C-alpha cells in the first residue's frame, strides 16, 4: 500500500461512518425512552437466544462515535425530543446486522429481511394493543397510518442528519405517514473501513411514547 493510500483510507472511512463529528450536526435535545426497546429489536434478528447488553447514551458525541460489537454483543440506544424540554419523539438504535450475527449463531439462525420500518409497525401495533387493553378509545386509527419504506443512508454523516429524525409526517394527500431512517453496513462490503465498523444495522424509529400519545390523542399529529 502506498503512503498516499494509507493516508486517504481513514479519511474516506470517516466520511462513510461519521467519526469525529463534533458539533456536526448540532447535538439534538435528549429525552428518555424504554431502555429495552433496541435490545428487543436486536433479539428479533436471531432465532437463537442472544446475550445483549445495551448502552443507553446521554451524551451526543459518545453516541455518534459508538459502534456495536458482536462478541460481546453490545448495542447502543439514544432517545431524542423535537424541542428542548419536550417529550421523547424518536429513538435511535445501533444494532449488529444479521450477517455479522450469523458468524456467532450460524447463518440458519438469523433473520435477514427485517427493516427499520418493520420495527416502526411493531411499535404502533404494541401501543395500540396496550391502549385498547387499558380501555382507552383510540383517537387515531392505526390502520390509517401509511408506513413507507425506510429512507436509507449510505454513510454515518447522512444517517445523523437531520437530527432528531421526524418519523411521522403528512404526505401530499394529507395522510399521516410513518418512516424510519436506516443504515446498513454489510459485513462483506467492499468499503475500505475496518471490519469492526461493518456488519451494522442502524435505525431511527418513532419512540413508543410518542406513538402512544398520537394514538391516544394526547399529541397533535403534524400538519401538512
């Protein structure tokens, strides 16, 4: 490897994964959410039981720089509000991808077709079921929501901008649409970054608390 190539590779890697992003984008307002949320979704990627440790972040830069590991299996979670002192609106999960989990539990034990949008659907479904079990009349029919395909980022700087992610918006027809933002870094990608930075599955999701508030009529849906 030439000296010039050796210098350029870490620079290129940082552009892709967003290392050293001090103050860019500006640190969004923080909030608290279900601490087991991301671990629950990580567990769904494997048919075999997983020993998952979740690091809940309250420091923006630490979360930006954090990378999940597969052995031990450590993932990262952070929740955000739309405004300072506001209620939690979104949760970001940094998970290990099914392709990297396959090296631990075996390729026949992983589920490799789940998307961040699938997790959003589950969040709204669970909250609707809980509200109905509590005898709460839903102010928003969950079947009226339009779940659209994930917006996919191909590098960390894209995944982290804009923040916080606004996962519920109105489309051109005025219908409420729910969209997650994801980033997948395949384990066998050609990208010249360290192997420890591959095999990632990142999601910006609607916080369960926000989904519940929307369904119960305690939060006002966004305007068009």
